[in-house]
C-alpha cells in the first residue's frame, strides 16, 4: 500500500481537539473531523503537503462558513 492511500491522523489530532473546543455547541465533533479531513486533502491537492497549521486555518474557515450558513437558515 502506498503512503498516499492511508492518511496518518496523528498530526491532526491536536488540530481536531482545538477546533472541537472552539466550535463546541456550534458543530458536532463529526463535522469538525470532516472539515479537518477535507482541509487535509485540499491542502495536499493544492500544495502537495498538508502542514498542520495550514490544515487548521483551512478547516477553521470551513467551520466558520458552515456556522454562518446555519445561522442564516435559522
């Protein structure tokens, strides 16, 4: 199996924990995990590398947008 088919979640565990705390009461932990995973793969696709700091910034933006959309619907 090559290294690109299986993601190593360890570098992003801290990012997920930070964002779960930041968005507690706004988004479920499942939503946070999905945003972190999407940010990881998006960063890989665009830059070829997914530094945890970049993944955190992208995921946070996604979560803010999702929260904004949810607030406009409600």
